[in-house]
């Protein structure tokens, strides 16, 4: 999925959102393991999304970082699914490559 988003949407990691002092190579890997990305990945692998509709809901207690926000926007466009992510501030509904917050996260 990551490769498709890079090819179709021009997505690139925004490593400025990595808060840890690590080497450049580790920054991209650090962004991959954010909790909402893992939750979405598990939902897609589990396969129940196809049976029950096209919406995946994720609830988290921290704010969504800018890189994850861009990634989920691209993922919603590529997979033609709706992602609803509740963070510490608001609900984000990602659909067709756009977010309901209009990028005011």
C-alpha cells in the first residue's frame, strides 16, 4: 500500500514529525509504527472490512501527526475506503483523499 500511495499520490515521509533523536534511516521506520497506522493495517489484514462495509474506525488518545494524516488521506483515496480517526482534539473522516478537518489538524 505504501508503494501505491507513493506512486499514485506522490506521498513521501515527513520526517520532521519524528520526535526522537535517531538516524535518518530510522525516522521513516519510526513513522510506520505509529498506533493508528498499525490499527488500520490490522483491520485491513483481518479482512472483516470487506464484509461489513468500507469504514474503518480508530480511536486514540493522542493527536494524529501530520505524516500519518497525509498517509491516511492517501490510503483512503487508493483503497476507496473511509477511515474515521478520533484523536485528542477531533474526529477526522478521511474519504477519497480528503479529510473532514480540511487539514486543520
